[in-house]
C-alpha cells in the first residue's frame, strides 16, 4: 500500500503546478531502490517518468527532445547504483549526480553551448541555481516518502499518532 501511495503522490507532485526543480523524480527512484529490488526500482521509475511525461506533453507543459535520453538514463543509473536504505544523505548524493548527468546532456544535446571546455563550464555555471532547488526538492520529497513508509511499516492500526509525530528516529542522514 505504501508503494502505491508513494507512486500516486509522486505523479501528482510532478504533474500539478510546483516550483521549478522541486520534482519527486529522484526521491521516488530512491524510495523504490531502498527495497533492494533494482529491476523493480528501474521499472517503476521509468514508468513514472513515461506516464508523467505523456501527461505533461498532452497538457502542453513539456516537449520531447534528445536530452530526454539523459533524464531517463539518469534515473536508471540512480535506481541501479543507489540501492539500500533511504536516507537524506543518499538523496543529496543522487540529486547531485542527477544534476551533473542531466546538465551534461543539456551541454551535449541542446546546441546552446559550444562543445568545448568553456561551453561545458558555461552550461554548469548557468545550471547552478537549479542545483539548490534540486537538492531542496529531493530532501522534501524524501522526507515525505519516509513519512509514508513509516506510516505503513509501523502498526498504524494502533492509533498511536503521537509516535508518528514525535518519533523521527527512523530518519537517517
């Protein structure tokens, strides 16, 4: 049930209007990778991205370009490399990797930047404001998904709501 809820919540978080960079992409991939099944994490992450991309295309908020290969492959790499417990530090590491990878794709595929070292550094320099938003979004969504996981892993039928509000010992940095 927690997986389904996380998936639906993430879809809404990506398709509903939100501040730039505060997307649940990396946090969703990590939340499914923490179960240890890399193939399932890969399938769910890419399915999520494909579903939300089509929704965004049909609503006129997104277009398909060559750089999409880097978006999809970035999530695939995260789901295969960053398995294990879901932590905030892993969220930051995966977010930085995703930012580096997708901006490399922007430099390589967009045609905006020259294919020189100067063009590459210009691309990363122009993308720096998005790095903070990426990390903030990853941390917020990771916290949200950790709370959902905690809610369903703990005996929620006991109605011990105080435990959910005050016990944050499950959150690891």
